[in-house]
C-alpha cells in the first residue's frame, strides 16, 4: 500500500499516521508471526504417530484437526513420558501399562523385566508400540467423524 501525499511516497504505517494527523506517534514493532505447524496441536505428538496417521492429519483443515484433537487428546500418549517411564520404571513394565498393555506390563513386573533382557529389547521396540497405540486412537477418531 503506497500513496502520494504532498509529493512524497508513503507506505503502510506512515500513511496511516499521516491520515490521522499523528506523524510523531511511535508504534510498537510488529511481532514476527510463526507459521503454524501443519499438524496443529498434534505437532507435540509427531514423534508418537506413524506416517500414515501424520499424512491423514495433514490433509485435514485446521478446524477438522481441532475436532479430532479434542476427541483423542485425553488418550494420546507422549514419547517423552514413555522414555522416562522406561528409563526409571521400565524393569517393572510401567511403560507398558502407560500404553495399556496390561498383560505385558504385568509379565515384566513379575519377572523383573525378563531379568533385564526384556527391558533392553523394549528400549528398541517401544517407540513403534507407542506409535501403533496413538495411531489407532487417531484413526478411530477420524473414522468416527467420517474423515477417512
């Protein structure tokens, strides 16, 4: 937006100041607006969702993503919490209880993490298990709303 006023070319905010007769007014600097993440509120769970689910969410409008997030936010599990549970209480299988694998959690609790062998194996498999758990919840919500 540029305009001619008194032989000078004025742009944007300067033109508005002149229009309202407030030439000396100081306006606060504009804050830089960060672009919104393509997954919206689901960006916090990006590590805990599989590719199929991420692609399905990326195709939705922001309003649709908000509806789905509200439907499943209570049940989604975070990767950070899962890592901490595994590190501190993994031998007891608490990371499995976290994703509602009660049988596996009870078995680990009773055997001490399979004498630590099962605990070590779970370190490499738990991200995939978490992604499957969260993706099932999101896909079910998408299906219930008719988005897929």
